[in-house]
């Protein structure tokens, strides 16, 4: 399953070949895996299940699934640049663009994607494709963000709050310019229902990020990973150095963005 035409690679700003890609996936796993795994466990995933992990990134979720579906099951982990995904028994890794490349129909007991569809302008089309790839009765889980409240000033205020606000506002502009909708998590359940899935269950998660947290570690890593994009969005090199210092300083804290985790099911046909 090799993609011949990557429709999103040119716009997606978090390149898996970048110098900071491994750091990004490390922090994402620390930050989000506990919630993702808790929700996936609710599906009953176990031996014999056939699973699809879309946009598998560093592979932490695909590996977790592979441990649970063996013996007898199988996980297909896809990405437009799958080089960071380790190999394991019961796990197949494939280069695949979920927007344009073929998917088997009625094939999977469980499909999961995290922080993928919000980056795709064609997300509603992709939802219909994912529904068709599920077997009747199969489960879908999407974990997505909403940054609507994230741009509020952090609790520490002052100059630290000001420079942090400059950074997260620039980040939102970078994502929007690349075709992403970093607020989509708040309405994802509506679009999932419109795609024909049922039994929708949504939870919303937030926390406060402090020095040494996975969330601030992710933002520091992203400030390096996206430095050119952030400067094109109006930040200066001095502001980037300052915000890294702020996010590493003792006593700094800031609210996280919202994570929306949505479970749904394809109806029995």
C-alpha cells in the first residue's frame, strides 16, 4: 500500500524527516498516550482484531494495538512518511496518503487517528472513506485538538504571558496557513455523525502545563521544528529565544489546549 501522490505532504508543517521530529513524537506520546489508550481500551480491542492506525507518526499507538491484537490479529500503521514507526509482530507499516490512496472496504474492526484529520482540508471526505473501511459494527476513534481557549493568557501573566501569547498566536497562524483547522476537535463529533457513524461518545480533556511537563516540552520542540514558519508568521529570532526561556523557567505554567477524544461505530448493515 504505497502512496503515489501525497496530497498533503507539501502543506503539512510537522515533517517526519525534520531534525526535531523524534522529539515531537516523544512528547506527543507522553502527553496523549494515556488518554488515547484509556479510550481505545473501551472498544474491547483484543486478540484477532484487525486495526488501522492512520498517520501513525512515531508508532506508539500502533505498537500498543499490536500487543493487544496478537495472536490472530493485525495492525496496519500508515503515514505519508512512515520511517519513524518500528516493526513488530502483527504490525505492518505502509506509506499511504489517507486522502487519495486506496483503502480496503469493510476490512477493519477498529480505526484510530490522532491529530490527523484536523490537518486535512478534505477531512469530511476522509471520514466517509474511514467509515467505508470499517466492517459493519466496527469502531472509530479520533483524538483531536481545539485551541480556541488555549490562546488565553497563562496564569503567570506579565512579560512571560505576553511572549507566550505571541508564540501560541503565531503557531495558530502557521497551522491555519497550511490548511489545518486547530479548532476542529470541538466539532469533530458533529462531522463524524454526518459521515454516518453512530453511538458517538466524546470526552474533553485539559490540564495545566508546568516546567518539565510533556506539553511545554512539546511546545519547546515545536518552536525549533517550525522556526522558519513561525518567523514567517511574524515572530523574531529574539522572541523565539525568549519564549523558550520562559517555557523552561521555574514557576511558569499555562493552560493546555483541549483534546477531544471521540468514539463512534459503523452501524450494523
